[in-house]
């Protein structure tokens, strides 16, 4: 059994670091762009006069970084070579995401809005798996270089974790569908040209079948952004939207009619293992910074690092990081070897534990750093506030634990999603 990372992956991490030093760091440090990452970050990123939306300058900077990464061949790493990618593996993505997050805040990787120079491009991967020929022709290149994207309309005000009980409906009317309902926490809706809206087209509440995904133009008659929802970390790109008799053609369906739930489920495990790795990396950053500070800080004439009250909590956190890292690498490798949905229980274990660990590490880093740690002059409060979100949004940790229990007690089976194109 070999626990060494593949040599080509280690070499690629070095290539990415060189690219960051050469292209991304200079961009981050020019024109006072550092304001988006230092103590001014929340205020600089947020347009308070536009209801808390991201500032144009912030989003333009992110797009510039993405397009530089795409030009260098990094952004589409996880995509097939035929579409400009590198056939990146789940193990590769997990290692890269952890590596980036362990560097701390920066333009190379800002998880508050899922930005990274190696993209976790859910929209592109779903389009490649489920899009029609015409949809691929329209969307693939724009999704690939970051110039186009669609939002995801899944969660509803009365139905969060249980997507099968959605009340948004689409009813046939001749050659068209008429959509009515509402969605909330619709991320990216402030800029998206389309919203991937999941509706019930047949069956009854609770059925897995009978859900259909539509690519709905956001300028369609009857589409309305009701409000943008303010969050623990600002700015907000999360909208509450409604649909009133929105008419859509049959060609706007992504995937198969009645098989929309599979579109959602197809990328769950890939997304969750990457997010787990990112939370692990952020936790490791908090621990590393705390260790270095404890070595330097010398109250009462001796370094904090000599105190067991400082040492032991960090030892426990580091131990958890090492164990979690081994499980994430093993799980990602198994996903590559046996299929993404063959280890769903392990993915859930990785996901809920890494998110909890990151919050604990950020909290401990604040405590070690004292008043400075509580201030915005250190990134720990930002890391805590952001990663606290993942204990809810990636499938609440209770849902993840219930999922593990389902496999553990034999109520669920490891299955592949239906309707995936080869």
C-alpha cells in the first residue's frame, strides 16, 4: 500500500505555485487589490448601496484571475481534455483544493464565492454530462472560461434539505411549459443570465422521479428576484426568486424530463469531497498560523508555545487533520477507482467532519492570537464565518450523518445516478 501522492500531482502543485507567484500574486498586490483580502475585505467586497451585493471591482478581479488561469491551462483541470481540461481526478482536485486553502486568503482561491484558479466548475461538468448538442454549443466555452454561468434554483423557502418535496411546478401547455413557484438561497442570481430551476412535472411530493430541470432565462416574463439575503459573511449573492407563469420551451430542459433529481445528485459526491478538502486546508492554515504565533509571542517572559494549555488543543486539532487527510485521500482515490457513488458514506464522513474541524481550528486560532485573533487584521474570523456556512449548505451535518447511518444500518445502497451520458 503506497500512501505517497502521485509524482505528477506533486509536480503540478509546484507548477500551480509558480503560476500563482508569477501571475496571481502581482495582480492581487496591484491597484490596492489587497484591500479585498486584508482587514478591509468585507467592506471592499460589499456594495452596501446596492443592497449588499458584491462590488463590480471585486467580481471583475475574480474574473481576471479566472481568465488568466484558463489561458494558462489550469482553470479547467477537472474537465475532459477534449474541452480544454486535463482529465483531472478526484484525488487531484482534493489535494489541490487543500493545498490552496492551506495558503490562507488570496486571489488564488477564495472560497467565499467558490472562486479558484483551478475551478470547481459544476455548471460545466453538468452541461457536459447532461446538455443537449445545442445546449453544449451555446454554453460550454463560456462556462469553461468563466464568462458565462447559470445559477442553481433548488432550495425552496419551505423545503431545504428535502428537495423531493419542492412546490415549484412546471405544467405542459402545448409546446411550452408554464412554471410557477419560488426558490431561495439561489446563489449567483444577481449576475446569472439563466437559472437552473428544478420543478415538479409529474408524480407526488417525496417522489425521486418526476422532477425536471429547466435552464430559465432570468429576463423571462414572470421571473423576479424578490430579495437578496444577507448572511454571516458579506457580500451576498444569494437571492430569493419567484416564478409567475414563466413560459419555457421544451429545449430548455437540462437532461431528461422527470430525471432532474439525477442532475443534482450526479455531482454531489465530487463537490463534497472537494469542499471537505478545502475545509481541511483552511483548518491546517489556522493551526499553522497559531503554532508560529505561539513561538513568537512571549508574555511573562516566555513563549506561549511552552505552555501545555496552548500545545494540547493544537495537538488535538493536528491529529484530527492527519486522520481526516488520510480518509479524504483514500475516499477520493476510491471515487476515481470504483466510481463517484460507490463511497457515498465516506464522502459524507469527510464532509461533515472537515467542516466542523475547520470551525474549531478557526476558533482556536482566535483564542491563541488573543485580541488580534478576534480582530479583522487576522483572517480567522472570516474563515470561521465562511466555513460555518458549510455545516449547513453542503447538506447539513445532520443530513450527512443520517446518510452515513443509512449505509451503516443497511437502509441505503451505494448507487450510480441514472441518466448520465457517456
